[in-house]
C-alpha cells in the first residue's frame, strides 16, 4: 500500500487527490508545520534528505517531487486512466502542463509570496520604504509581466476545452490545480480570467477532490 507523507497546507494535497481519482488504497501520515516558521517539521528529514513534502513510499521505494510521484502512480497503477493516448495532440498538451506546473507557474507564485512577506515583515519604520522599493523593483522588472503572460496563456488555453489536455480530465489538471487556485488569490491578471475561474470551479466540484480534502484536511493556498 502507498504511504503518503502529507504536510498540512501544502501541494501534497494533489497526491491524495490523484489516489482518490484512481480509487487506490493508501494511507496518510500527516505532518504539521512549525507554528513560528511555517516550515515543514524535522520529522520529514527521516523520510527524505530534503525534509519536504510530498513524499510517498511504495514497495520499499521513497519517491519525492509531485511530478515524479504523479508519473510513478499513473504509470504503475493508472491502467491508461488520466493520461491521453500517446502520439496525440492531447498527449502533447498533457506533457506540457505536467512540466509547466512546477517549472513555469509555481516559481513566480512563490516569489510573489516572499515579496509580500518582505513587505509585511516587522522592521524599523525607516526600513519599510526601502523594502517596498526593492520588492516593487522586482515586480516591475520581472514578476508582473511574467505572471501576466503565464496566466493570460493559461486562460486562453482553457477557452479551447474544459480541461487542459482536451475534453477529458487528466493528471495534468491535478498538478496544475495548485497554481490555478493560488493565482486567483495572488495574481492580478488571473483575478479577471473568466475561463480560469470556471476551471477552478470544475476542479473543486469533482468528488475525488472533496474526498482528498477529507483525508488530508483543508489547505490554504492564499
């Protein structure tokens, strides 16, 4: 049986969702974040040297990284489910979104999170204008136009079909769910994206998504 090392309020929720979609048996070992630092607990270092989540254990193997976990599960247990047929245009789209989720979409979202934390951190009053100028400089030089381009493209692609890889729901929708959800809270360009809002609504309506929340607990992506 697969064991999921699941950290509260984290992207590992997607792994639980995948397993629910495939109706696979699994067990959850849940970890709570440090109340002061919001970091993962040291106990996760006993599971994997990086001490991060998600991590799964399956048949004696320890597998980290969401994309690698999803591919492992789908390849070994999916029986053709949640993946378009190879050689099709839908499969090409599927592979793109599987890699784009963590490779292109999550880095600017994480950067925005840390810039916001810099601006709101406790500091001497005279340092606040400096922090604001630095963070705004990063946004003006890179972050704002990058995130706008990414989420304009995502919204346009969602105008072509209900799901990212065509008419059928796939594992690419699962891995893209977190950046899609988080963008509605953090990215100005995403807040007015009608296709994206409707897409997130469809994700949240899936019974397996709801079951995963029951297993892993509610999570905050804002």
